[in-house]
């Protein structure tokens, strides 16, 4: 990210506006009949609002009120099942904010500390684990190579993916525990922990395993008991080794030579922590509103989670615990994207305006970040500054270790 923000100014501004328990309770969910704005949003999705294309679902929230909640296109091209607000989507990397919240819950309860070294939980890692902390993993400053790059080197993992969910699955589908073991075999980190920022799916896989180790529960059970059930998120589930039944789920697609093809399957689909929550926009409403309250963690705990991390030299990183933090349309924002196979997801929150947009899509060519910003321009026309340079998501860089291969373009990012 190029626009470096003041850590103190940003964290204070976000914390003051992001934690206001009364707002999440004072406004019951409702539908705003603002047809003019709805028509403008419809135009953004017009390309996918057809009877033969995949598409997306969107929810727009302000001060607890649902301004718009609508689906576009098909969840499944074969059955012609339409996308509705009750359609479940793979969140991809939006899962990271839930994994980070699980860690914050454990910290809030005194069951772990952000300064705890990785070696405390998994002594099987090489000696460098004594210098990697929970905070490094949360802030993407630990220095691990990507497990998604390492697994394709294993002869048991085929290379014909992503492909249709209707094809025969690979005989070997690595689990998160096997991924932890794989990462424990990494002899040398890409850089000294805390020396630089590098977005890391591996770090959040490890965090998921730490949650399991500390809590004595699977990550899916921990989510269910401590987040989903607490918030009434009845349509949310972590897809893990138990292969839970997923209801009314969208299939993801990619357009190839003018034809939309199902690309829902990869042999890495069972790895979780960095990914694998399936949910709906209606449940995301409950998640969003809970972040204004102390339902899950204390205000001070959440404030620390939305404070940009710092490198060893004191520079801020613009990433907190599962959230990017920066300027969007001239306003302080919390946001995150996600993409895996054909799913594209995005959440954009402006805490000062108590305004959120969530876009969940099942087609790889849709750009939810752009759409979410355009929707924000529509509903916050008198607040935002169109044309203002925004904090940019960092480019995904390969690990600095020459022994680790550069990500192949055919491998879909989390």
C-alpha cells in the first residue's frame, strides 16, 4: 500500500466510531424504498442480472438499517436457481476477520497473548518459531511462504485445477493440520519476523490451528459456539474436514471463450483459517452490527484489532487483525477482499458514517471492490470525495526465499 496513514490518528478515528453499542441496537433491520438509488445499483449489476449468467448479492447498511438487500443472476447455471439474500457464498479471505476475532476472544479471556511465540503452541517448528509471535501472524509480518504455493510441489496434489465441482476429486486433499505440518518443514522464513509486511494465507492457517490448540475445539466448533450462535448467524458454517452440509450455496464460475464454466473445485478447498466460511449477506448484517458493540470482545480489545500493525522499524503497515485500514473516497475505512476459485467477495465499512457495503459474487470477472465504492458514492454522495486517491491493496509478492516457487497464474488467490 502506498498511502501510509498515521497509525495514531487512524486507530483513534476508527475506534471512536466503530464501537458504539447503542447504534447496533437502536435501529431494527428494515428496507429503504429509495427506488432512485436502487436503480443506480441495479445498473452496476446489469451485466450479471440475467437468466443465464452467474452474479452477486449485495447488502447496504447504514445506522442499523438495511438500505438495500438484493440478488442478481444465478447461483447455479445448471438448475437455474437464482441468487437471493439467503444464498450462501464462500467468503474466501473475508474469513480472516473471523479467525482474527477468534484470537481476540481468546486474548480477551486471558487464554493467550499477542506476544506469545509460535513455539509455545507448536514446538515442532524450527528455532525461528521462537521469534514469530501471534501478532506477527495477525499482521502478516511473520514471513512464511504461501502453503498454496508449496502444496503443488507435492506429487499427491494434481495440477488440473481449478475445475468443475462435478469432476472426480483428487485422491489427496490436504487438511489444515497437514498444512501446519507442511509449514513446520519450512527451514527458513522469507524475512525476519516484523521486518516487512507480506500478505500471508499461511499465517491465518496457523492462527486457526492455534485457536484449536488453545480452545480444545475445532475452529468450526469455536466459530459456532462463540461467534455464529452468539450473533444468530444461523446460515454460517466453516467448511472443514467434517464436510458439513451446506444449504443453498452458490457455485462459482469463470467465463472462458464466451461460456461460463464451473470452477468450484481444487484439492486445497478443505484448508481453513484463511478461508472457508460460507455465509449469506443476511448473516453478514449481524456480523457488521456486532462490531459496533461488545457482544464478542471488549471495546479495548477490538480497538487494538483495528489499529495498523507496525514493523520493527516503527513504520505502520495499514493492516490490523483481519482488516485493511485506510482511506477510501476520502473517509477512514475498514475493508477486505476475498477471492478463491470463482468467488469474489468484499466488505467495505465506513465506521464514522455507520455505513457498510457487502458484495458476494460467484463469477471471477466481477470486481466487488469497484462496485462497493460506486455504491458508497451513491448513498454517501454528500460525504465522500470522489476521485480521492485510495489506500490500495498490496500486490501479492512471491516469497523472497529462492527455494519457494513464484505463484503460478493458474492458482486462484485466497
